[in-house]
């Protein structure tokens, strides 16, 4: 997802710019945090300790450390399920601490390292477990230097015996190798945060591979944002083609927020995709640039490798679907919230109108990412992808 919404005029009692960011977080960020695995009481308790934006990462780290202590105690006492859940909760708290905290890069990097480490320690107790994988990727670093590196991901494959609901006789039985959905984060989300949504796909017999691409998660410190994200999709499809536990002939892709742009771009240019979902994605990232919260613009500048706000605006303009949209002929589901202030609904309507393979699902009460209606929207996306990837 992109950096969270900050309404005009949001302010704390102190009235400083820093405090306005905290006030906006308290007023608007809870649906996303809760929908993706953080308990609402943890959100409220942590925010109650934060009066200045400079304290944001530190206080979320304090909440994370309380779960780390619980996890370690549970491990020592032989309770792996409790420990795994606590490690994952700690990871999410560290993630919330760092995700748009670009003002203090050292704190941000340390918190992200804890996100990765804590989630890795808890990934094996998910059902089904999350297997960390590394995807070979040829890229260029900021400045243009060539790089060969691995993109990190979490692969989860549903056991065949646990796939729910035998389809009716008129539908083909699923193959022993399940379809797989590539899951793509946005500007400020990471592969670990996507696991709450992955559960919906897994419940329908779809494997999931959530990745950190250029400018995202583990890759954000090495590679800038990549407008031509089909390069990433191609590397992931190559990786999946070498596996025997999924069906590489039935690959879908789902992206959220800036990842929604990536999803549409990949749908246009990666021929191995069978279907894609663009959730809350922009048609062109610079269209609403001046009305985006300052923290969103600063985060994009940081993760795109831009040297100035003006260069960041120019790089945002490169994230456009003007040429790609007419090339989208595979099924594309465009999902958006009518009340989204980060990516205005007109951008989703434009994509759906210009892409020959697209259909639009607009939620009248939906916010950015429709995290205020997570069960309804995620179930719909999962049912849609399951139908297209299984040939229903």
C-alpha cells in the first residue's frame, strides 16, 4: 500500500507538523493495521504513547519488543504455536514503525531488519507454513550500475488433502499442483504484511508467493522503484517454472496500491500471467501528486532514489499505464474504494475503461485498499482469482 492518508488540517493539541502526522495516523490508519494482523488494542495503546512523529518508530518498537519477549518465553517453554504467532505480531509492529519513517533512515533500517528477522522466526507456524525463497533477478542499482541479486519472497502451498470444497461435477477437478498467485506490495508495504490477504487465496486452494520487489522491503535498500515491473514478474515466473509443487501454467498476480499499478503493468506485458487483480492502484502516479500527504511524497522520493522533490515528481510520472492499458487482454479485476483519497477513484475508472480485459469493482464506502471492508473485498478477489485460475 501507499503511505497512509493524511487529511487536510489534521492536527494535535500542540499543532506542530510532526503532531499532525500522529493525529492523522490515529484517525485513519487503524483499519489497515488491524486488517493486516495487528490487534486494535495494540494500535490504541501504542498511539497513546506517541506525541511527536519522531517517537513513532521507537514506540512501535516498544510494542514489538513486548511480543518478542512473549515469543522467546513461549519457545523456552515448548509452545511453538504461541511463539510463532508472537514473532509475527512483533514483526508487524516493527513494520508499522518503519514503513513511512524515512525521516530517520538509521532507525527505519534497524526496524526493518527486525521485521524480517522476527517474521522469519514465526513463518513456519503459519497454516500452511511460509517458506522463505530467493528469486534470481538481474537489475540496475540506483545510478545505473548493473546488479545481479535475489529478491526475497514467502511461498505458501496448500496441501492437496486440505483444499476445501470439492467442485461440482461440471467443473474440472483441480490438478495436484495448485495455481499460484504472485502478491505484490505497494510503496510502503512488504511481503510480511500481505500474509493476511494470502490466507484468503490459500483457503480456496491457491498457492501464494508474496515478494519484495525493487524499492520494496528487503530490496528497497539496494534497488530503486522499477516502473517496468514486468521485469520482476518475468523473474518470478521463471522461478516458478522450475518448481514442482505449483502449476506454472496457472499463474495469477495481485498487487495493492502502487502494487496495483504494477499488477496492471504486468498484466499487459508478462504473457505467462492468466489473470491479475489491481487493488487501489494508480493509473499514473503523478496525477494526484500535489494532494498526496507530504510523507507519501517523501517516501516515494526515498524509495525511487530521487535526489530532490522535483526529481521525485518526474520519476512518479514514469509510473503510467497510458501505453500499457490498451495491451491488457487477460482478465484484470480493478478493485477500488470510492472514498480513497490517496488514489482517487477516477484513476481506477480510467484503467478499467481503457483495458480491454478489465472489469471494475468499486466499493462505495471503501477507503484506500478497502481495508475497512477486508472480508468482503478479499473474499471477492480470492473467489475471482480462483475462478479464473481454475477455469471455472
